[in-house]
């Protein structure tokens, strides 16, 4: 009798273990680099968009996917839907688009963002958030300038809000309702989080990281307690990225380091248990609000995590990953796959009074070139520019700095990397 009881206990224990939700890969590695965004309207219907210019759709929770769009290498940054039919697609180099038939067809939106100083359309969107039944917010860009776009009629007409008084760059928007929302990016105070209570008319800075050159990249409101918020901070060598946490709706924030520089994705299942990641990691997992982290060695190049509840989430990265208790077969091991870095040559290095280097781009791109000292202190921004063609680009800048170690930071559409510079 005791033996039978023990077997029943072991059987129930194994069932409990089997029912624990875990991460699985449901859409394989993107040939274009990574999926920058994933958006699910409900637990079954969702879209994935990637830097290779592809859009995929699923109606069965990620079991099957159909490719809806191939933009031929255009860097798609984000995708968001108001309902099953009306959705929006933001890119870094190919315009801003709208669909009214669930993604089957996309139309270029040309009444959103004013031309830049060269009369060239600046139609770049880094973040999108649909809220309510008809309202959409967007923002741009990580390389500047900073602006918010807004529509209250399902994308028929748009309002453009210049955000240069609050930020130099914006990456993410996250709204509670049509009026209350948050925007994140960077300014001269470092990574920044802004809040509005009047639909974007005015904004208040509620947090900054204090380190120039950082971005607050992604934000999350905990599904079980909207007053609990998390945000990721992307930093640069030799500094680590950070987790930001607030338990009072963003009034106060606690910052903890994460063991990698290029941190972008953030998603928590509770106040203490969550995951982060970026271009150089798989899922980094914490059970103590970010005091300690474990690299799960699963997934890679993470950017967006969308939670529905304690048993369901989706994440974009090298593949599309699903967190669930379903039996989805063997997990696909992604091996912490990193993005392909830019080819950079600093010659000579050590340098004297002139910094000369080349950067090889494989496609159109954007680049921010900045200099930091050995402690991570921001020294100067050399240049920010749009790259119109692939190939090798030469750069040369005066280097009037004392003898020592420095870091040349290069941030392009695929993330940040740093090169160590020695001054004689």
C-alpha cells in the first residue's frame, strides 16, 4: 500500500513538472538577422516582423506561420495592430505602413512626419503602441531626432509632436489608456523615461540613468499589477546594461546591473521572476528582481517580450519564442546566437592625435559614433549619419585626449559594439 501511494505521489509530481511553462522556439531563425518585433492581438493571432524585411502571421498561437510580406531587406523595427484588420508597420529605412486587411496588403502612410532639413521624408518609427479602439502612438528614433506621432481615428490622420525639449532620441512608447502613457529613449542625462497624462501634449521626465550615451530601450507593465513597471537600459562597453523597476507606477525607480552591455528585451512574470536579453545573450533569468541572473543558454538576440498571463508570453529575437505549458516538442537550442557585428578597423592603434578607422556596412544603415573613457564617461559624439549604400566607409577625427584607454562606440540598426582605443 505504501509503495502504491509513493508511486501516485511521484506520478503527480512528474505531471506538475511537465505542466510548468517554459520557452520554446516556434518560428526559426530569421535569415535577415533577427525578428525585431512580435505582436499578438490575442493568444492565437499574432505577427512577427524582422530586420530582413519579412512579416509572418499566425492564427494558431505560433504552431503555423504564413509569410505575408517581403520588403527585400528593409529593416522592419515594429508591428502593432488595433484589431484583426487594422495594423501598422514601422521601419528604419523604408517608410511607415498601414494595413486594413490583417496584413495581406500594406500601404505607405505619407501624412505623418515632416521632411527633414534636406526635404527628405524622415518617416522612421522605432516604437508603436495601439490603445483603445482607435488610438495609435508611435515614436522615433534611437538615432534622433525625438518625436511622437499620434492618431485618434485609426490612422486616417496624424498629429506630429516634436519631443526635442524632452529627449534627443526615443525608442519606445507604452500607454495605459488614450491619455496616460510613457516614452523612453535618451537625452544628455542618459537613458530617460517620460510620462504624459494629457495624450502627449506635455511630458514630464520621471527617470534618467545619469550616464550619457545610454538608452532606456523597452518597458513593461506587469499584467497582474499595473503599478509595477520594468524597463531595460542599453549601455556600452565597459559598462553593463541595467534593469529598472518601479512599484508605484513610475514615480520611483530602482536600478540593478545586468551582466551584459547590449540589453534590450525585458519581460517579467511576477514582481521577482523575469527575463532580459539583447544581441549578445540568450534569455537571462532572475528570481530575485535582478539581484542575480542566470544565462539559460536558450534563445538569442532578444528584443521584445509580450506577456499575456503567468502561462503565456511571446518573444522576438533570432527566432520567435513562446512561453507556455504546451507540449511543443524539443526546444530549439539557439546557442546565444549573436548578431553579425560591423567590420571595424582602427589603424593605427595606438593612436596619436588623429583617430582613423573604417567601417564596412553590408547594407543601408544608420550609425552613431561616440567616444567614452575607460570608466564609461561620455566624452564626445563624433558623428551620426544615415548610410545609403553598402561598402567600406572611412572616418577621421581629431583625438586631443590624454594618454590612456578609450572606447569607440558604434551603434547601428543592429545594436551596439565597442572598439578599444589606446592613446600613446
